């Protein structure tokens, strides 16, 4: 029997939106990494790791738990636990990450006098951000946040657009895997869902939404050939 190729297994973490992440999110991700024997260098993140709620342009809840400074402090503190568990991570740039840039831009403040995002959130050196990451394994695949896509077939559309297997997040209530087989290619698309705490006040806007958050993660096995979506119970 062939020995499993553990070095080419990947854990893909979707939207956390700290400090409004699911209370079991960190332990769940640590368990999945251990269970599937995923190397520490193969931890991928689809973006929106922080919510940056108070930096957004939407009206703020006057009964919310955090001021803008309190939210940032709490986010940084919680992020340290994630950095300890996953010291190496490749992350996707995302819309929530861009909120403080947009706030500054709207106020006429140039980028040259603003701290970069990595410094603001005190992320470890080996946490790196790009718009998308191409994972160069035997069956290559791509990860990106998913901005610009919508609907139940968003992950399928992303894979078709990229002409390569693709994983997205961004759409909390959508999760799943779709395969595309044509005469020229065999690829798949995956929406990894989210890992949010839907009861947090930050998500009151979706309180009466028909479809609720699909909390879980994606694991990619067999050198990029075999994606699995694993739900977080509770």
C-alpha cells in the first residue's frame, strides 16, 4: 500500500472576522490540522481574518460591545493565539482588511503616512498576504477571497474564470465543492464557507436571512486532487 503524502496536504481557513469568530474556531482548526497531519507550512487563509467592524462605512450599533480602539485591541489579542497555533500562514487580501484603507482614503489621507496592515495587527513575520495564491502541487489549485462573486455557483465560476481549481470564501452562507470536466480539463471549485459567530452583534444585519452561515473549513488532499469541506458542529 502506498504511503500517504502528508507533505502535500493543506488546511484552508475561511472568514473568521475576529473578534466575532466562532468560539470553537481555533480549537477546530487545530484539531483538523492534527487529524489530517497537515504540515505547519501548508496553512492557507482566505481572508477577512479580522472584521474591522468599526472601520467600515456602515452605521454602527450604538449598543455594540466595542469602540474602535477596543475592537482593534481585542482583535490583536485574539490573533496572537492564532499566530501561536499557526506561525506560518498564507493569507488572501480581502474586503474587510481594506476597510481602514478606505476610511483613510475617504478622509484624504495618503497611504505613505499610514502603517501597513501587517504592522497594525502585529502579525508574525511568516504571515504573508497576496490577492491570490497559486499552490504549486501535482494538481495545482488557487485560493482567493472571492470578492466579485455571488450566488450558489460562485466557487464554480471562480474556477472556470481562473481555469484552475479554486477555493474561495467571502460568501458565508454558501459552502460546497463543484467539479468541472470538459474535453480540455478536469478542475474543481470550492466555497469554504466561514467560521463566524453568527450570534455576534456584528452580524445582526443577517439575523432574518433565510440562509445562515455554513461554518467549516476545507482540507485539500492527494496533491491538490481531492478537496473536502468539513463542517464545524455547534
